[in-house]
C-alpha cells in the first residue's frame, strides 16, 4: 500500500498558522495555533496532542491543521522538556507533566478573544489519548474529547507489553537511578537495536515521522512514570461526550476495549478496517481525513 502522507503538506488551503507561547510551571511552551483563514465570530477550539516522544510538527500538527480547515482554532504544542519548549529534565515521558500542560493549554485558549470558551475540546492521538482523557475529565474549561488510535494502558497491561513483571521492574529501577535523567536513549532507529522503537514504521522514515524537528530521544527517567501510569482510571471520572476512532489493527486494542467497557461517558465509536494500522492514523491521508471528519462532527455538534 502506498502511503500518501499529510505530514509532507506544508500548508493547507484556507488555513493560517501562527506561533504562540506561554508558561506552565515556570517553563515556556512553544505552540502553533491553526485557524481558518476567514471566519465570523468566536471559533470552537481544540487542543491536539500526539503520540509519545513526538513534537508538534508530527501528528499533532497534522490533525490540528486539518481541523482548522473544518472551522476550528486548533492548538498543537511541544510538551514540557520536548521540542522547542523549555523545561528540564529533557525527553521524559511523564503523563502527569504532560496532562498538566494540557490544562495550561486550555487556560490559554480560554483567554483568546477569537475562541468560544464554551466550546473547547481535546483530541489525543495514541499515547496522549490517556493524558487528554485525564485532562478533559477534570477540566471545566473542556467540554468534549476525541481519541484517535488510542493507547490506553494500565500498569498490568504495561508489564505484558514490556516483557513481563521482572523486565518492567528492572526498567523502573533504572529510571530511579541518580543519573537516569541524564541517560538518554535513541528514540527510534531502523538499524540500532538499542533504540526504544527499533524498526518502527513512521518514526524511522524520513518522509514521515523522522523529521528534523523530532527530538528522537528518550530519557531513561521515563520508565517509571510511563510504566506505572493508569490511563484507564479516567474512565471512572469522565462524563463528557467522547469519540473513539480506531481499527482492529491499532497497537493496543485491549486498552481501547477495556476503556469502552468501563466508562460511563456518552461514547461514539468509528472503527475503520483491518488494513488501517496504528501508524496509518498518524499520517495516511485517507485515514486522517476520515478521522478528522468524524472528530469535527462530534466536537461541533
């Protein structure tokens, strides 16, 4: 199958973008706000976040740009310690920190005159689905949530994914070492078996995710917050309208299934065919277009 990547489209007809920044916990976060070129009145807004280790120029920017074409003010940003944003330690995949950043993003959008403060929502792709669901469940400024190709693990699932209880425990122990924050691994590689994502599609392809803006790094200090994170827990608190977009071929189907069974939130689902993989949702044109159409419909309803 030929991948037609939206990531390689530098602009979108009818969409303008501008760089913005603001503070969270003393750190300056860099973001891009995408808006329709012409609009009347205050816009519905959406915060868009991407997969673990990624930056705003990857799937977050892709979805934000497409949502702006549907009439949204769409914000993509670099989390604390990643990309162009400030903060230390660097390259730590910490769900608590990233969820806090989403709350700060909601505050920022709420402050803009061009945004309808009664219509601010969140879209999380892959790993950030858990962070986004957490944030929307607890933030009065955010009204709806959409999850695309959601990765929603709890600690038990993480143990199974990362080699069992002993391996997970060893990774957590490594992340607690004094020098853990200074021990940085290669994020993705087609040739280095020691990379965190060895031979992973999208991340290792220069015409897709392996772009100059991508940090492609992973701090060993990430293992404890990542492996012990319970992205299922927000299902008990979430009561706002929710959309889940995926397919039988997403990376953690069991997590999506468990979340669906557990949540009491009003939930709608769009499930694409077996041929649409986790990585296809990041930038394959037809998959992204179908997902964005559904997300725009739900968030604008």
